[in-house]
C-alpha cells in the first residue's frame, strides 16, 4: 500500500500540537501567479494608461507583494485541506502558518501548526479503581425546610384595614424624595415595601411602623459620601411617604388538606414521604456526580490527558457568555476579571476532560444509542415539555440538532454505566 509522502512531515510537538511542512509545485504556483497578475492588469489604472492597458511588467513590479499574498491566499488553504484530508487529521482550531518560502521557480514551501484532540487509550483495569460515594442521608430538618418553603410559596397576602403596619407586612406606599440642599424634588413613586426588612433604610422601617392606610409621614436620611448608589451619596434627602395599602402575609395551615392541594397525596405524612424521596434522589444524584468526577479526574491524571489550549479558551469564553449577559459583562470591575477567567478555565477543563473520557469509555465498552432508544427519549421529552412529538422532531431537524441530542443521550448512558461499575455506595 502506497504511503502518503507527507506523513513523515507531520511532526508531533506535544499530545495536542502538530506541525506539518508542505510544498506547492512551481507549476501550480506559476499558473496561479499568472492568473492573479492578469486579474490585476485588468483592474488597475496607472497614470498615462487606460484601465486594463498598463504594461504587465509594470503592474507586476508595482504590485509584487500584493500579488504574492493573493497567490498564497488562494493556494495554501486548498493545499492544506487536501493534505490534512489525506492524513486523516482534523484540527480543532484554525491552523497557523508559521513560515513561507515563496519562489516561482521552486514553488512554495510552508509550515503550519495546529491543535488536535489527544490520542490516548484507557488502562485495561480502569474500572477496578472504585470510588466510595459519601453516605446519602436526609434528616427531618431538611424535610421541614422544604415543607416550609412550599408553605411560604402558598402564602396569601390579605388586605388589612383595622390596624397599623407591623414588621413583616407588605405595604403599598407613595413616596417622594427631596434633595434638602438643592431643594429639588424627585419623581413620585408607588412602591411595595416589606416592613422591617434589614435592607430597607432604618428611618423608613421606623416611620412605617404603626402607620395606617391614608396616613402620611416625613423623615430624613443623611447618606454617607461612599453610599453605593452614587445619586444619593453625600446628600440629605427628605422623604414624604403615604401608606396606600397594607397586606398581611397569611400562611396556610400544615395539614392533610394543604398536602392534597400541593401534590396528589392523601395526607401531610404522605407529602413528607414524597419530599423525602425527592431529596434522597436529588442528593444521590449530586453524590454520584461528585464520585464520577473524582473517578474521571484520577483517570485523566493516570493517562496524563492533555487538552488543546485553543479549546479550553473557547469553552471558557462560552461559559462566561452563559453566565453573564453582555450588559452585565460591561459592569464587571476590572479587578474581578482574573478570578472570573480562572474559574471559567477550570470549569472548561473539567467539562472538556469529562467529555473526552466519556466518549472514549463509550467506545471501549460498546455503549451506543439505537434509533429505538432515541425515539423513546424524544417521546419522554415531548410528554415532559408538553410539546407534540412531530413538532419536537421538526425543530431538531430544522436546527440540525439531532446528533447533538443523540450524543447527550450517549453521555448519560455512559454516566449510568460508570455509576454501576465504579461507585461503591
């Protein structure tokens, strides 16, 4: 079998970095050079000559650098594509041209560098390195906290007319501020205030207590020079408030009737059992994730897995973009950026590392996703999201995301495989 002559030119610089020296024949270079030169002659307009009628030698002399650059731009990408395809090498980033030797008589010699995913094999005994998962326990206090949160979410806010404001009431107030020194009034605002909340101005909490609907009060706040909201910093603001409405929070009683309104259960004890089951499932899932991550971290260290730097940077940037909106990014203080970048990089490394190892494990263990399994997955998602199955399939086809969804299912199957094989519960 004939070996590709350029195979020896592919240099392994590191587990993820490759360099390759390539050539373009003089015949191909001359042909392209003449084509570009002819194009320049037809387009340029030089003093004393009509457009397209300047002497070829003059155009060549005046635009030599531009012509060479155009020739290289036209030839190198296609030349590189052919060679990489023949070598069955797929770069993960845009190859960088490191050097070029241009000679019409000898042709073009050039060197490019690029990154690839690392090639590695899993140790034969990799599944024998078990990980002890921490014990999963759910106490009564945790169940009570979830129950309390459910109770809080079901709270009603009832109008109050027979008493004044007490701490914990939601109070609808009309408020207007006045800059005492500038004697300038601020716009009248209608806001809802949680009376007694620690983040309120102390003077506001004190003024609200005991006030009844329709009552008005005036109080003054002296803001420090370093106050967080710059428009108030160092100013003395006189506020006029008028109570429009008082609403008292009323929590539902924790009993069997309440339980039946929350879930399809017969009693409060049954609701607690459901909460316990959900908590156990959630805590188990998190514990499994930590154990699998520990297993993959040790496995990566054992095989000395190296990740492409360009992919780490790309994934880190994607993580930051998911965490912050564009307007939020602009407001982040410069001194916080190193910490944000470091955290994003660590997350990117873990994500890429785990993805590579999951794919390798799936390949080694023959884990795959059948069309039947994928169809069942789509039906499940369709029911959970209440989306017609045909509409879900159409959306996946339109966005070209079918393979992405199959891959996610494959990764989940691989996680389940590892949970069964390497976790000691």
